[in-house]
């Protein structure tokens, strides 16, 4: 404390950079998709996903199912 009875103050300036996007995890490959889709199922059942996101999720899953059906045609 200074002799005047006031505390000394030091002003410090710094730049804080906040990332605008979250880092993405590596894309699952091969059998890694099974637990990822299981987790999605679990989250849908528990309800932590927003209802407003469900139409987009449904369209994306329709695309996934279409690709699976095209690849997995009975021969």
C-alpha cells in the first residue's frame, strides 16, 4: 500500500483469442460407427438434443439409410 493509503493498481492489457469453431474429432471409420450411432440413439432417448434439430437429423439419417440400402442390396 502507498503512503497515501491507496493501493497501487497495475493495468495489464492482453489479447484473448477465442476459437470460433470447435475442434472436430477424427471421423469414425469402419466399425467405429456402431458405438457412435449407439450414442446418438441414447441421446435421442434421453432427450438432450433440441427438438428443433430433429428434422435436419431425420433428413441426414434418411441419407445414411439410403446409402446403406444402395450398398447392401441382396444379390
